[in-house]
C-alpha cells in the first residue's frame, strides 16, 4: 500500500478482524501503539 499517512494502513488492518504482525515499516508499530492506547483509554 502506498500512502502518505500510516493511519490508512492501521485502519485497514484494524477493520480486517484478523491477527497480524507488522514487519515493516517500523513506524507503523508506533502508530498502532498510539491507536491501541487511545482505544484502551476510551474503553475504560
């Protein structure tokens, strides 16, 4: 996937409903951690 923002691949992976492993780019891991923390706070 070619994109200017890693938010799009994060959203696509999150909505796929399957387990996955990030192999590259390493920056995607940071985006997913940020999203995960945000969602965890929202869920209480």
